[in-house]
């Protein structure tokens, strides 16, 4: 059976930016696809980023609102329940040949769970990775076992997926598709992004993104206070980007908005969009926080990254990442190292371990040549994959 109807689940700005070059490659190869838009995309609180998708012109099959109005475990559980029901209702009314998911969000996991009773083949991007500090780690590995095709970013990720008993013929080392943006996006100049963001064009700036460490949520207030205090000691502009919709994300955003409200040196941005965000990475002096973009994409810009705490523990790193603890002095010293001439000079020849920026072509070429048999839905455990 040839693939005619492809649905792609996107639940926030983080996955959308990674998907973007895949969508462009789908269009280039004239492959029919549409987006199931959910999660923080549909929240005014998180920037209504569904409008970015519509502006970019990609086809939206359905908008599925799922986010609860409250933070905490209860809010996550309610959102997961809404996600399962919402995606399930769409699957009931539409015949899909392939569902594409990315990463480790709870909304993605719910979309995968809802697809199982409808016998929909699933392709998963960025499986096999580890982020020990977040509950997302469990969702990612669970999505792997619910999926039938796996586009992984590194050989080590491939080995982990194979160790979970997946079919070696369906595990493809594609690299990280987010890196394709570095090669294919028309990145904006410094003066243009300074005007868009609202920072001085002749002054250096730090790009800061901090997400909740969901397995250490009781320490969140101290963590964010220490981060702000450390940045106050660094005499440069600071651009905060909004946290995600995890438990604690609203708290972080409130703290960052408050700190930015009366100080022109600090700026809080709800959503920069893919083009502006990557353009900002091109000109930032360093990235600070615990975002996966610092681990995966930043090395392609030779950009120093201060990675705080345990959220990204277990992820493979290029040589541009400085790991530090949560203490104010620890963060401060790590930032000073990242900004030093010596350290920045040491990054001029580094390579990004997540690929060369051709992942979207590998992924779409594989899907374009794929013929689905009913037997694909049967998932034997491949013992020979375990080393």
C-alpha cells in the first residue's frame, strides 16, 4: 500500500522548528501531508503559535485544544486525557496511512496511544535519546515502543532503539532535522533581529531558555532565582524566551516577565519563531539554560552553551557545552567561561555530533519510497538487536 494520507502532530514551537525543514521537503517532493495542531500552539498564554503555522502556509488538518488551565501533575493528567480523546476522535473520522511524531512531549505520547486502536502506523523522530531530569524521558521511550519507524539523530540513539527490540530495517540514522534550518533558512542580519526582538544592535546579548526540571519540581523557585541572580551579575543584554507548557512552565514565565518588566537590559519574548530564533543563535554571545536546542543545534553556530542542572543529563554533547550546577556562583562562573576569548576561540573548528544538516532529505526520501504492508503493525521483539 502506498502512502497517501500523512498526518504530523505538532504541539509547540520547539517541535515545529525541528519539523520545518521536513515540511519544506514534503512540499518539494509533492507529498501530501497535513498538521494536527495541539498543545501550547493553541494557547494565548504561550503565544498562539498556530498563527505562525498558518502564516507559513502549511496545511492544518485539525486544531485539537488540550491544555488544562492549571499547572502541576493534575493539569498534566487532564491535558493527557484531553489529548487522547481529541486525537482519537480525529483518527475515528479520518483514514491515515502514517502518523508522524517527534520527541517526548506528553501530548505526543497521547497522540501515539490514541493511534494504536485505529491501527495507524507511526513514524517517530528523535527517539533513543535521554533527558534524565524530565518525565519526558519516559514518554520518549514509550513512544518508541508504540512506533513502527524510527528516525534517530545519532548512532548511539540507534543502538538504544535497537536495544528496545525494534526492527533494525526500520531504524534510520537521519541526523537531527533541526540542523537543516542552519543550511536552508534565510537567516536574518543582526540589525534586523535586533529591531524585531527589541535589543540594541551594537551590544552583545545572551539567549536564555529555561524549562522546568520536572523530576525536581520542588526546587524550581530556587533554580530560577539563582539563574536570574547570576545573570544580574553579567553586564550584557539578556533575551529570555518563554518556557514550555510543562508543570512549572507558567511559574518560570511569570518570574521572567516580572524581571524584564522594569529593566531594559532584560527582555522576555513569548515566541521568536524559527527564523528569528536561529538568527538570534547566530549572533548571541552564548546560550544559557537547559533547552535541547543548546545541546543539539547550537554547535552548528559554534555557539557556547551553559547547560544548567540535570534536565539534559544523558544527552550526547558537542564540545560547545559547559555543564554546571544550579548555584548562582556556579552559573556565574560558567557564563564567564563561555564568554571568554579563549573558550570561544576553541570552538572555531568543532563539529556538531547531531549531523550535517541533511536529515529532512533522508527522512522524506525514506517515507516517499515506503510501501506499507499490513504486517507492519505486528511488532516482534528483535533479540538479535541487543548487543
